[in-house]
C-alpha cells in the first residue's frame, strides 16, 4: 500500500471511530428507562415539578428514553438522597430531583454515609418559600404584620433537619412570635391538609406549591393569609425572586422592618442568611449517583438546558406552578455546587444546637 493510501485508510478509520463514538454518545439512553427520583411524597411541590419535567424532558435527551417518576419520601427528604448515593444504579438511569438537600448536607454532613460532594450534579434551580397562616388564629389575622400578635400559633414542618423547618422556626424566632412546633408531615400536601383540619395553623411552602394550591384554594377561600416570603440571597445582596414578585405579600425583611421599625440583625438573622445562601440559590438539585458515566451526565445537562428553551414546557409550567423554572447547568456545575456546600464552623455549630433544641 502506498503511503498516501495508508494515510487515507487510517484517516477513514479514525473518522469512522469518531462517528461511532458520537453515535454511541447520542444513543446512550436509547432503549433505556430513566427514573426521576423525588425525595418527597406524591402531591408536594417537588413531586409536581418532577412530573412536569418528566412530561417534557424525554424529547430533549439524546436517545429519548422512557421516563418514570419514583417517589421516596421520609426523614425530611433524606431517604432518597441516601438511596441515590448508596443503592441506585450508577449507569445514568436514575436521576435525583431533590429539595432541601444542599442545606441538609451543609449543616449535617456526617449524616451522609456517601459524601454528597462526590455525587454528579446535573444542575440546580433557585427558589423561594412563602409562609401562610390560618386567618382564625387569635386575635385574627387580617394582614401579614398581625403575625406578631398571634396567640396559640402552631407551626408545622416536614422534619427537624429539613431546611424548610429550619427557616420556619428561624423567622418566627427572629420576629419573637411564641409558637408550638409540630413536625413529621411527609409532604407539603399532608401538612396543608393538617392546616385545614386545624392540627397546625402556620406553614411555609415553595412558591410553586403556594401559587398552585395555597393561593387559589386556602387564600382564595379566605381560610388562610399569606404572611411573608423569603428573599433570595447570593451571599452579598438580597433580591426578590420572579417566582413571587407579583404576590401581594412582603419579603421577610420588609415585614420585620414594618413591625420592629429596624432592620433585622443578630445571630438568628446571620443563620437565616446562611440558610438562604444555600436554599434559595440551590432550592432544587438535579443530581446523579457518584461514578455515573460522564456521557450520561453531559447528556442530562444538555437536556436541562434545552428544557429551558422549550415553549411547551414554559406554557405548562405557567399553568401548573405559576412561573417558568430556569435550570442552571453546564460543565462547571459540579465545581459550583461542591464549593457552595460549606458553612462557617460557628454557623454549623449553632444550627446543630438549634436542631437539637427542637428534638427535646
């Protein structure tokens, strides 16, 4: 074979190998079933968002796998996180869609038998939380500022280690409102039902659940009142999420200013901000098990970015949860998330004691 013929043949082989590799990557999920694992029970906000994704993302994943949603609640959302790291297959066929996990790890990393920083982070979504109260709480709740007058307030929660429970307690303690704390409700839906039954009379939910279920039903019927919502916090400045900007409710710091006449400050406020820096920035984590093949992670990140541009998804999201989620995903996602999963030692120590105080 002449030299030029050999080079041509070699180039053809290389080209064929490249095409085969590309086709293999494109077909990674072809013929497979992809499970989206939710860390809360059916009917809650995290579940609703996951099912919304499941409805639309299949066409954006190269290979177009079938999509199923798997709920694994318990331990304030912790059980599914452990399952993903310890039990779930590491072949890319299981993806976690988790709420509250970033804060759980930052505050209690020793609970993770598999280090969360070793997981593969596909993407994340910022979010915010809205707090509401039954109007019949004495002496009667007519405005959000009336919360500081509340008598016999009973605040509900999902679990003492849950980020939402923590900020519910923190905001009430910052305001100086006496309350009883009742936790262990398996999802936002069960806590909402408990509020309707009068077992609890104060709760907080992510903006999608508030807009989709609380505002049209409990607030619309006059049974409940929106009190305040969390601002977003990037570690330096407070801002208002587009998820709640049009709600007739004050952000927490503005309500505090109204009832106290000064800006919030002190240790509880510092802990609240530290919680927001994680929980509002990474309210939802899209994550795969440690050791998942890079091709699977890359394909899922590309799919999340395509989902952001999907008009059908946007229309469905507006109808279902009242806003259009925008997921952050890219080659630097692992680094960004892993660097953020850290709390200052003094904040972590305070949170540990604060959680213990709720278990007494």
